[in-house]
């Protein structure tokens, strides 16, 4: 058996991407490391000339609820750049809004792929599960 990581887009239009991520431990496979949760090459984006291109994404908001483990979101690059820690056991979950300062942009530099990856800590028992919703602006 393997850990469950289910990702689906709730909104993917010209300006925004909203992604829902569900995580469930199988109790045996262990931690998730560099698990791709957002891949801009799989996102709809068309430039002003009608040419499909992978967008650059700016994180505007995040909602999450983790039971039994913590997670870390990172920008994928030659040296991945951690940018948001999500602590487990938050009653009712958490919501963070970054729109007040324009959002969190990928600053990963050399070897940047535009992907967002996830690591877990404590994702080891069958009762460990979580949900993450990420809202991005496409640049």
C-alpha cells in the first residue's frame, strides 16, 4: 500500500488557479519528500498572442488542516526553497491571506521548475491525514 496524495484543480481559468490537495498516510510508506503538488506545466495559461505557456504562480491564499503531522511547502529548484510551514493539530484548520502584500512569489533562482513540492514530518500512522487548498494568481 502507498500513501495517498490526491491533487485536483477546483479553478483553472485565465487569471487564477485553485488547487485542492488531500493527504492520507498508509502507516507504512513513511514521509513524503519533494512530493509535487502543483505543476505549472499542467495548468491552463495562454499569453497575449494565444500561445500556451506554463504560468508563473503567485500564492495568494492557503487553507489547511493537518491531523498528526506537519508539512512544508517548497519552490522546486536546484536547491529547493522552503516558503510555508503548516503545523498539524490546528483545531478547525488555518487560513492565511497573502493578498495584502501581493502574495508569495517563487524566488528559487537557479534550476527553478515552477513546481511546488511538499515534505511531511510525522506522516507515519494510518490516522494521519490532511487537506490543503492553495489559491494562486497566474502571472
